């Protein structure tokens, strides 16, 4: 069975799935010989500075007992009032605070293409991920609303970092002996911020910020897509936030794994 098309951004010819298995074994051997650790501490993305999009950026802190995000701000009345709302409006994603590409190796290997980001498309992917998460959430506690209104929450999201996966570097990583040592330099990342407000009064009830980098996998087709890992992170964030909104205050929403066994 062959892949129907070239890998996402056209650098590589179609590969047989069986060849991916060979790559996986080769990569696993390389990881074993270089002593690479798969501990979550070394694989999770670092916290990035908050942007001016957030009103309480300087006072935001982790709250891992409840939320999986790097930093949150919670209104003292949030838990008491969130049950009064029946709808949620997912606003268009703000890209005003998006930072420039900050991956020197990507720029060196891929040239101007590295900075030609699908910003509008990625913002819409992010929004639609949150729409789908609430639409498909069990229980249907919050109905999707087309705009502001009574008993409706407004979720405003901002895309603040979008650094592409180093596709050319990953080709070297998979193809060269000891190429796994390049892994930290080939990872992209995506960072978002969010504000949950009363849609009529604009009162801020909850804010969060998080950053994710490419998941570790022995082999993954996302490694050959500039923004495949970022899209996966967006879906994870959406599911986490929807779970946070429909569960009790004592419930812990688990963070997404930094390791994946899914080659797709």
C-alpha cells in the first residue's frame, strides 16, 4: 500500500508503509545507542511568556490539580456562577499577538518558506477544534451559540506562537546514523492563550495559557508536515478545555502525553 500523495509539503516522494516500520526500527536503535531519555520532563514544551492579550498575565500560575495548562487565572466567583450558563460562543481567533518564527535551523534549512506560515488557516483550525470539542462533548452542558446573549459564555482565543516543524531536519534525523541527536532542533511548537467571559457584561471569569511542542514518536508522518503537530495540539487543548468546563472543581483534567505511538 502506497501513500496516495507526496508527504504534506512536498519535500519527499511517496513511501511504502512497510518502509515506515523500517524507519521506526532504525530510529529506535539510534535512540537506544544515544541514550535519549523519553521522560516527560525532557519532552514537554517549556512555558513561554504571556502576551498583552491576557489581562492578568503576570499573576497567572499553574493549577495542575485541576487544569493541564501552563498557567491559569480563575475568578473567585467562577465555580459558583459557571453553572448558570447554558451556551458558549467561540469567537474568531486573535492572531494580533503572534510572534515571529524563532527556529534558526528551520530558517537555515528551509529558507523563506519557513516564515510563510498559514496563520489564518491555523487560526480557523484552532477555532473549529474548540467548536467540535463542545459540539461532541458528552452531556451537552453548553450549547454552541452563534453570538453573545443571556446565559452565554464567550471564549476568546489567541494564537501567540506557531513555529513550524523542521521537515528537512527530520528527513536527516530519520535517514542519517545518529540523526536522532537532532531531535531537539527539529521540533516546532504552538502556544495559545484563552479568556472566558460573560458574553453580555465582558466580565472575565477564567484565563489560561499553554505551549506544546512536537510529540516524541519513534516515527511519525507529522514530522514531515510543517504544522501537523500543531494541529494535533489544538485538538488536545480543545478537548481539555471542554472537559474542564463540564466537570466538577475537584476533577483533574489530565495533560496530553508528550509521547505518541501513532505514526499518523
